[in-house]
C-alpha cells in the first residue's frame, strides 16, 4: 500500500510538532543548564572563601565557563535527545487530546508494510485504514500545538537562576580573606621557582669548571641536587624550602678551605718574581693570572738539561726567591722549589728536574683545592641568598595579599 496524502500530512504535522517540542525543551533545559553552571561556580567560589584556592579573576573565569558549559550541554542535550517517531506520536496524542489517532495511523502503516498478503489482506480492511488516516489528518489539522507547547520559562527556575547569579556575584565581589593567604602562597612559589633557576645555574657552572676534578664536582653538586629535589616538590612549604636551602648552604660551606685560597693567592703573588726569568716566565705569568694548572704544566716542562750553566744558576736564584716568598703560606711547594734550586747549584740536573716535577704537582693540587673552595663558597653564597629570598617572599606575599583582599 502506498502512502496517501492524509498519511503524509500526518507525518508533516508530527515533524512540525517534534521540532517545536525540541525548541521548547531546549529553552527550558538551557535555563536549567545556566542554573546548574552558576550553582557550580557559586560552590567553587564558596570553597575559595574557606581555603586558599584560586584568585578572584580565575574564579570569575571558571564561573563564567561553568555557566556557559551548563547552558551549552543542556541546550544541545535537550534539542538532540532521541525521540522515536511512534513514541513522539503517542506523546502528542496525549498532549493534544487526539485520542491516539496519530499513533494508530503510524501503527497501521507499519503493519501494512510488515505483513502484506498477496491478495491484499492486511488484517484490517484497506478502506478502514484510509478512513482512519483521513480522520487522524483532520484531527491533527485542528490541533493547536502553540497552546500546549508554549515557548516559556518556568518562573521558579528563572527566580532561582537570578538568586544563584546574585549570590555568585556577591561571593566574587565581596572581600575574600583567603586571597591574602593565596597571594602569599603564590609569591612563595614564584620565589622558589626563581631560586631553582639560580641553583641550576650555579650547578652548571660547577659542572663546566675545568679546574675541578670529577670527584670535586660530585661533592659540590650533591648538596645542590638534594636541595633541587626538595624545591621541585609541588607540595613544599615555605619553611621546608628555606630549611632545604640552609642545609645546602651548610654542606657547601663545609667544603670551603680558606687556607687553600690563601695558598692560591700567595702563588699568584709569587708569579711576579718567576716572570722575570725567561725559563720560568710562562709559569710566572700563569701564576700571576691565577691559572695554577697552567703554571704547574709550565713548571713540569722545564728541562734543566737544556740550559747553560749560567741559566741554571739564574734559575736557581729565581726558584730560591720564590721559595722564600712561599715559605709561610706554601711550605711544601717552597721546600720543593728550594730543593730544585739547591740541586741546580750542585749540578744535579736529574734531582732538579724531579724537584720541579714535585713542585708542579703541589701547585696543581693547590689550584684544585682553591678552585673547589672558591666554587663551594660561591655556591654557598647563592644558597644563602636563595634562602633569604624565599623567606622574604612570604612576607611580601602576605602584604600584597592583604592589599588585594581589601581592594576587591
């Protein structure tokens, strides 16, 4: 059986009613979605007044986002909610008082398609089906969907939305005492992050220092690594951060050696006298420039066997003068230089060269010790400054937070 004009008219009315129903439900549920989103924003704002959570601009952004999200989800969900055609027809029959005419018309059409017989027997006489379709079309034509499906908003939902929106606006506008604590926390976290960058920079300097041995680098970077691990904990408190930096400072301070730095300074002063002799000029200039490793290499490269007797005697005098300058600060190096000078005067070239090799090792060791002490002192100073910055950040954050709380 082919569909006739009455059945097509019924389907057109049904499509029109379904579209209006979707629009009506979308309007109703969009208001409820706005209400739900605003209520979620209000709950978030109230929590932020009980404990430090988010600053007011972020709370405002979240509240607006939640409200719009509730509106969008409710609107889309109501409009696109699945509505089977037969179930919709039964709903409209009840709503529009059609006495099940629309749903019966669809059921008769469905039966005619599912169980047609060869002789045209559809279980129900065809003339009766056609009469029912015509009757259903006439009833649908006389229905008034505008009266039964008005585009209106539930007054209670509207009033509740206004009340929740007003409460949300007040919760965001009135001064929040938690903003002081929140601002203080943010200031402390920013200070900690800045000090992490400073500690990482001083750590990289130690790793790239050519005057330090690998064991020295490990000893110097270990306190810094431990402090960094604690500072990078997102749940660290201000007191814990200050304590971690203070502990690193103490460990690094223990690696400093003022005596080693004094020895390095004395060697640097002795470089001026050694620079006056052509044989020790390279070593003297390196010492004067603070390059103790270079000075050690230059001393180790001196070969008394390649010198004339006059040059050896001049070298002996120069070495003895340097030994006298270093007697009080670098007695070991002074003794080795004096031994080299004595060997040169006695014509013992091999002993002189061996003494110079030992002096070179002493200078190199002094340079390494001084480099470690200087690096440890610099790192300890950075840790001390970082601890002070973190401690001070808390006080600054508290003052700024109070000002923000009073000005909201």
